[in-house]
């Protein structure tokens, strides 16, 4: 059974005369352990598709099964549990909480998961060490560089060891060096067995993934396996 199974998924925003079809009839399977890049121009529907895959949004039509479960049958509470337990999210703008230190930011989703304080601390410290930021644990986001902030966000995404990472333009606000550091972390996570789905408008970055899906105007226009044994 595929990890992700999208069947004829469409997403229409707006109402009345003001309708935007952001995703048009997309069918797509993603297997466990894949590293998939989704690329396409601005407005092509990448984030819309990612938000559906991440159970942050619901399709207008079509069927989305995650781990064989039809997500339309799940309650909001069950969807929240999936987002919290099974998916690590990484965003272009880092989305760190400015008043919390790096360590506290990483701990936050662990609090939501009800993990006891001492274990939480250990997991958060370990996650920050994994992205080479152990020495910056007490810094507020404003005192960190963009690349460091994104690594804190990655630590937050991986602290609870979710099997799947969804990253929406994770390198979009980073320079080349920091961008390639973030890509290296994503590769490492994938080689440790995590399924990674990453959105990028940068075709060069997309080409490093083992699978590259290009979307245009809400539809898949190519789906290429880059893996060369
Ligand atoms: N909440 C919304 N309400 C109405 N229209 C929306 C909404 N979100 C996105 N859209 C529209 O849906 C289309 C796809 O948007 P989406 O954000 O998925 O594109 P994208 O590929 O992620 O673009 P970018 O590279 O700029 O992030 C666009 O035409 C956009 O204007
Ligand atoms: Mg987007």
C-alpha cells in the first residue's frame, strides 16, 4: 500500500463567479522512503497540493488516502494527530515563534504531543545537535542567521521522529551555501528512511531529488525518476 495515494484530486478556491482551480484532477502515489521534489512556477498549485498532502487543507473533490486511510473519513482531531505525529513540516519562512528560544521552539510540538518534560528536553537537544546547532539552543530566532533559523525549524520538524517530512520551499529564503546545507540535511533524513516531499521552484534543486514532479496550472506535466543505480 502506498504511503500517499491521491486519486483525481482537485482543489477549487473561492465561490460564485470568483473560482480558482488551484489543483486539477491530480492522481499521484508516493511510496515510503521516496525523496520527491515538486516543482513549478509561482501559482501552479504546489503549496495547495502540499497542504492537502499534509492534511492542512481538504480537497474539493477526489480521494486522498494516507497509509491506506481515506482522509475524508477522519475527524479534525484525528487529522491534527496525523499532522503532529506523522509529519514534520518545514516552511520557507521558518515559522519560528520569535519570543521562544531555539530549544523552546523545537520543544513546542513535543508539548502538544504530551511528551514529559525531561524527555522533551532530551529530544529537542538531540534534534538541535543533529542540525549542528547544539551551541545555539538558548538563542532567540532574531539572534540567528536565516540558515540557522531554518535548521532550528528542521530540528523542530524531526524532534519527534515523524516518518514523513513535508518541506515547502525550504531553501527559498536562503543563499546558496545555506540552501545546500539544508538540502544535505534533507538527504540525510531521507537516507535514514524518512519519506521527504519538497516543493521548490528551483529546477536545479529539484534535480537532486530521487523523483521530480513538475506541475503547471494545477496539473502534473512530468514525473521523472532520477535514481540511477
Ligand atoms: N486561499 C486561497 N484562496 C484563493 N485562491 C488561492 C488561495 N490559495 C491559493 N490560491 C490560488 O491558487 C493558485 C495556486 O496557488 P499555490 O499557492 O498553490 O501556488 P504555488 O505553486 O505554491 O505558488 P508559489 O510558488 O508562489 O508559492 C493560485 O492561483 C493562487 O492564487
Ligand atoms: Mg507556494
